C-alpha cells in the first residue's frame, strides 16, 4: 500500500491523465497513484514524461516528496 494510503483506502486517479499537471491535480485531490491510459495510444513513453513533469511540478510547488502531495488540497494551513 502506498505510504500516503496507510490506514485509508488507496485512491487511484484515472481518466484524462496526459501531463504531470493532470497527475498532480489528482494527487492533490487525494489519489495515491494515477493511471495513464489513452495517452499511451499517441505516445507509448507517455508515463515517463508524465512522471518527469510531475516531479518538476512538485518541485515548483515546494513539495519535497510525492507522499506529501497526497490529499494536500484538503488540508488546512
């Protein structure tokens, strides 16, 4: 079970993931993982690009680890 899902039901973000920003939005909303589907038809290496874009997006937002982003949109500051 992914680190962010310990003690909770893991959520998989699916549907429309074509960029790191798409993946980040799902993760911030609570997904502990994302699935890439249709984007593979146009580019079989899409998951690698999405992963790299996601890493960059996390860095831009000052989020050091993927696990720290899970559900962040629902946390109070």
